[in-house]
C-alpha cells in the first residue's frame, strides 16, 4: 500500500495514520520536521490471505537511548507518568484480553514489521516510540482477525468511555488507563494528527481494523481507535 507524506501541522490530517515519536523525555516526537506515517492495515484473511499490519515509510530520526527506569518502586501507584519501560502484557478485563507484546520495528523495506500473522493472541507496540505510561502517545496495535479465526482485538469496539485497561511493564509497574473515547475512521480519511500527535500527559491509542472487508483490496475499509489516558 502506498503512503503519502503527512501534511504540515496546520493543514487537515487526511493522510494515512502515523505513529507518535520521540519527545522531550527521550521519545520519538511527531513534528513538522520528521513524521512516521503509519498505514494501519491490521486486517484479517477473510478470503484466505495472510493478514497485514501497520506499515510506514522510514521517515523518523533514530531514537535516543532511553534512560533507565527511575522513580516509583514496583507496586506503588502509577501517578501522572512513568519513566520509559518496555510493555510486556496488555490486560483488558471487559473484553477478556490478556496478551503479550511484541516489538514493532522498521524493517529493511522501510515499513513497520508486523507481529506473527497467525498468532491470534498477540499485540504489538511501536518500540521506537513512546512506551505505555510515559508522557506522550503510545501506539498499541493488534489484529481483529486472521486467515483462520478471530484475533486479540476482535471485541475492541465494545469498550466505552470510562472502561479501564492495564499494561504490565518490564520494570514491574502496572500502568492503568481509562478510555476517553472509541471511534471509527475511514482509512482514506484518517485523522493522523489527532490520533498520533504528541501529548503532555501519558496516553495510549489501541488500534485495529473495522468496517467492511474489501476482498479486492484485501483490506478492511476502516480503523477503530481507542483513545485513553493514564490514571
């Protein structure tokens, strides 16, 4: 799938999705100078084809080395934000999600490499971007289905404002998030800036596919996005 460059910050965001980047706390930052454009195509193989996942041209600076975790000890309340730490497990009690994470990285083709296509209980995060719990926008993506069955985010649309989910992190902390909204966007009119813009507080976007499946394009027509912030 071809992706076009993102518009300048003052123009409407009608391009395809673009993940968040490094900010002042050592995170990739979305800005006018460097934007990672992400075409979220987390679709399943309803026609027997292999599912595909987020893709992006290589258009971001290299991530700085993250500082080691510091601050709160394991078991203490999360607070307003956390230091950088790799997520290890996503738990969404309302829809019975209990899934490990895999890193999503930019591959040799300049596109974001997908998680294994037939693992139905796996989520990925943009590992060069914000980690869940850091100030900024962390991106978590998962399949809605695969060529053979429903997948981890098949019921993501059942979440509502006020629902809570959790991310267990490698530093032993649990970051808990509350849902602000659940929205569906046409992929051809995806509001990249709104979804992926850097934020002052710690936020997360859960993303999967939605809407009708186009067998000709081998892709779903919409994206479902859950907007949430750290409790």
